[in-house]
């Protein structure tokens, strides 16, 4: 655990003098998906990518691009009553660092996050105020949410980018996580269209949606679609409950009408995550960027 903490602090400090090459961001919520407010309720990820330069692929070892990622997530029960057939409320804030490197034909991302969880994150209060302002029903489970805690989460991913056609990229990948959640994951993403083929793609941990951390100024459209499967071990967000192996499927459209205007909307299907969850769910993801 100590080596991971030291590595995270080193990643956070390292890029101070490096060039900022791009920013990535994605917002996800079930209100813009299936219209409900439950389970994987909402998430936001913001990434800053820095390094010596970008030529269409991550730097070869020992050089690397550095991604600093800040994200938040709200997990919520579906019912007002407590029970083992539902998940407890949890507000999560995470700060992480990741190295992006090319290892032969493979693109690798390696790093981790420090996760803060519980009422002290302020996310439950923020959600309550947001629902009140927007006229939504109060969020469920905030009065019995998981207690304050700190956790570490190590993440790694290896992608083999393929270019079978000029307008088509395929990105099969393998990923592993350990810490707050333990899992192995395998999947593939496809990118079809006139943009995105020379960009740095990052991955939203919640939906699996790929989002761009370094973006060319080329205008156009790109359709992304993908799916993955995960085999679960322990999960601190499901105390006393049996986690299930997970499946995700996703589709989305990236539209870049101008060099500094980048828009995205996508839908992600998430399978049941624990014994007692009575159905799957669909999250919507959004990005609106007008220069930065």
C-alpha cells in the first residue's frame, strides 16, 4: 500500500514542469439515461494530460505521458427502506495519477487513485440541494450512507490499437483493478468516423465510455461502440452483499464542429452488480466543450 501512495504523490508532482497536452472530461447520470435515480446514480471525471509531446501514440518506455484525474461518483439505493437486497448510499471523491506508455504495439495505462468516501465528501448534501433546486424527489439513502473512509485503488489497462480501415479503429483491451474493488476485465471498443483515430483515449471507470484526453483539431463525427465483461472479487461498496460479475455495453457520438468545440453524448448499459438488484440500468454520458 505504501509504494502505491508514494507513486501517486510522485505522479502528482512530476508534471509540474511538463507541457499540458490536453484535458478530458465526461459527465454521466442515470437521469439522462433510463431516467431513474438509483445504483450508479451519477459521476464526473476530469483529466489533465501532460508530457513532452504527442505524435498520435503514447511515448515509448521509459518515457510516458502523465494523466492526473479528479472524479466524483454517487452510488445510491433504489428504495427508501434499508435492506440487503439494495446497495447503501456512498459519495466518492477520487484523485489519481496514471502513466500512459507504448510497449511495442500495445498502449498501456498504469496508476491508481486515493478514494475518499462518506458524508465528509459533501456529495450527499450537494445532491440533496441539486434535487431541491431542480424539483426532483430527494435522493434515497443519504441518512444511512456508508461511513467516512479512505481507500486505494490500483488500475491498469493494456490496449492493442488496430486500424483495419481509414475510418475505423478497433481497441481490444484487458484491465485489472485492486483495492476498493478487485476485478479483471476484458473488452473492445470501435471508433468509426472522421475524428479520434490519432487521439489519446481514456476510459471512464463507471460507464466504460472512452473519452479523449488529447484531441486533434480535425472537425467531424465519430461513432464509438464497445462492450466488456468483468470478473469481480471483493468490493467495499457492497458490504455484506454478494457482488456479481459485470457486463457493460455502450454507444456514443463524438461531434467536433470546430477546432475548439467538442460535443459528446452516449448511452451505457450496466448489468446487475449485486445479488438483490432487480434489473440492469442505463446511464447517459455528456460532454460539452466550447474552447478551453
